[in-house]
């Protein structure tokens, strides 16, 4: 099967993305560039289209310095052009009206279907473990979308799980509606990221 130019571009972005931990501290990203990336990020898929994420943007050296000890003094926090905290929404069920009402008003969804979906959603969210799992799962989809979009625009990124989530919440007064999922640094790499070895795909796939 032939591969189109678009497919080649998408596959190249996926293959070239690497976790970049050293950045050019003088490289600046404009607010418009960052917002464009986040807008694309917001197009990520999510369960029931509830969009279980919030983004906390650290886009100046002062806020990045405040974040630095919370991220165990990893220098990429202050060297990157920006850092995004990906937050998962444990009360995404509260997004039903703002997500579905425009579809109902546009005639793309009936009120009956909306109410049926709402019943499913509210029932699922009675389970606290479900709401937490959904927050992590769906916010992680957005995180990957951000990293791929950034690479496509010529920026480098690194996902960071090594940070103190409790301190992040306290220092930046994050609502208990949101759970910190990861940090992502974004900027211009000052050094080529080391290619990471991969397990043999044959050891990771089972056909049933």
C-alpha cells in the first residue's frame, strides 16, 4: 500500500519525537505559539467527548523558578521555553451541558440522546475510582497530542512524572477538581536527545 505525503509527515513526527532534557534557555516561545499548540492539544479524543483536562502553563522564568523545587530541581524546568502541567478532571461529568448543548442546538444530537448519554455518564461517575482513572487516561491522550503537535511545529518536549504533586497543588492553588498527571517541558533542544531503545514489538503483541 502506498504512503501519502501526509502520512509520511505524521509518521516522521512520531518517529522523530524524543524526550529532550536540555534546552536553549534563550529560545523564546510567544504566547500565541503556545496557545496554538494548546488549541490543537484540546482536539485530542476523550471519553464521551468530555475533555477531561486542564492546562496550567508556566510561561515565564519567575513561575518556572517557583516550579523548579517542586520538580526536584530538574534544570529543564527553567531552561525550557515553557512548562505545561497536564491536569486530569475528576469531575468531567460536569461538562455534559457545555459539551452536548451546542450539538443539540445545531441539530447534530437529539435531546433524548443527550439525556441518555448523561444518564450513562452520571452513573459512571458515581464510582470514584472510575473518575480518577478517566482523568488520567484522557488527560494522557491530550499530553501525547501536545508533544506531537509541538514536534510538528519544530519544538522539543519532555514528559515529566518526577514531581511532587501535593506541592504543585498547594503552591499553585489547584482546585481539588483536578489531579496533576504530568509536566511537559517545551522548547528548543540544545543537544540532540538520545535515541531510546525499544523492546521488540514481537514480545509486546499477542493476537487473539
